[in-house]
């Protein structure tokens, strides 16, 4: 039975989970066609800023323009960010409890390599493994073929946003408990990433969990992130969010935000030609996507439409930035524009709402288990102290 919520607490759990997952998918689809380009290039290509779903960057030549990535990015198609997010929801549906690195090895990897699914960008059924980026193929190489300890499998992979981009479900299962979300995501992401890539996964999960709390605001979400983040990730979030505080629209913030993140970003000014130090482990650096996403959430005042459009028009890895901004604003309760959600669902031929229904049921089951475990521990601790057990 669905619990009845006090209206003063804001959107209910199911509404926040739906907003986060649908909002993330919409952000992903809007950002996909302009991923890898600068704000100026986007402006020139589209004759202005992007305000919704647009077609592929190379038009009808999308299959051959970039042979290394022959994907139909655009026209409302979600990318690997959403494919991986939905895959993680399926892992939760199988385990029905908190996850760890072993769950990734036991469930996510077999799913990627054995179960054909509709891949919007390929316009065909295929193994998800055939679509995901090299940093995600690492999971299969290390865990299935290399038999590496899942807790250490992420070591050696390129350090990027690959793990962070699909950690929203971890935040949602730990709704309103950002510290628990951070800890669980660090464990899960250990199978995939190391260094600041793994750290970003934990902080993003914390952001989504914090956004689910009754009365949450963009400021409280950022505060929760800063309370758990470490090293360069913490500094990057702080600097980008300080910069965001001076802006009320994304247009004026595009250049200042890039300047704020540049000292922490290892990719360099040319996104498609990373610098020699790109994506290597470091305690001084951070992925670009999460700090920028949080900054856009602040600038937008938590509004989904404004935050996603800011992320999209920032360019660079904007599908992942918009995925993160869309998840946080959706969890805050900002409505995802119906026209966007409908277009993306139809174009991608995916039910964007079913994963949310599944994850809501799992989150409630996990919470009930957490309460029982906590009460058992309280009773054991009282016994250790020689105190009578409370009812």
C-alpha cells in the first residue's frame, strides 16, 4: 500500500523518484546531439541556443560522420547515460537491497553482455555492451574476463564521469540520507572507477538523496554534497557553485563556469582532443560534469527546464551534465516538461516511467529492511550496556 504523505512535505517518494529518473533521461536526450562541442559552436550550428529536442549534429550523415561513434544522437534519443541508469535499476530489482561492487559483477555485467535490448541510438536491438563507451566496456573486460576483485576493478580505467552518470538510483534508494547514498555509491562505483571518478559517483548519489528530503532546496543539496565530498571534487563543487551564485541565467554563466572548473578538469580546452594528463588519477582534480550540473541547478533555482537547458548549452560532455541536473531537479520536485518527456519516450521507444515504478517499490522494501536492521542493532547495543530492551 502506498503511504499517505503529509502535503507539507512536498512531493512523495514515488513522485521524486519518477521526477529524477524521467528528468535524467530527458536531460540526456537533449544533451546528446550537442555533446562534445563548445557553446559558440552550438550557437553557430543551431542559429541560437538549444531550447528543446534537436536533430543530429551532422544531420542525415550521423552514421558516417564519426565512424568511432556511429550513433543517432538527437531527435529525442537517449544515450548510454540512460541505458546504464536503467540497467542499475534492474540490478536493484534483482537484489532488492543495498548494492555493492559484487552486485555489479554478479548482475550488471551479465545484463550488459547477454540481454539484447532496444538501443535508440542504434535504432536496433543489440547488447547494451555494443553501445556503451570504452570506460563502461571496462566493466566486462575486468570483471567477466579478468576475474578481478570487484572492489578493485575500477583501478586502471580512465577516470571520467562513467560511473557517476548512472548513480541516481543509488541516491533514490537512499532517499533523504545523502551520507548513506555516498557510501553505497562509492562501493558500487569501485567496480568501475577510481580516484575522482569514483568520488564523483558518491557525491552525485548524495546530491540526489539530499534532493529527495522534504523541504530540500538547491542550496541544501549543494551543502550536502560539500559535507561528504573530498579533495579536488569538493573544491571544484565549491568554486563552481560560488560562481553560480553571481548569475541568474545560464547565458551569462557559461564562460565564468568554464573558467571556474578549468583548474580541476584534466580534459583540457579541446574536449575532443584531451590533454596528456587527461583522465588520470589525482587527488587535485575533478570530473567537469558534476560541479557544472550543480551550478546549473543553483542558477535555475531548482527548475528542471532551466537547469537542463543550461547544461545542454554548456556543451562539452553536456548529455551527462544534463542527466545529472535533470535528476537533481526532478528529485527536488520540479516538473519535467510533458512535451519533452513524451517526445523522448516515443523517439527512444522506451517506457521512461516503468523504471521509476520498479525502483520505488525497491526503495520501500530496502527502507523497511534498514529499519529492522537498525532496531536489531539498537537492541543488541542496549544488551551490551546491560540495559533493558525497549519495546
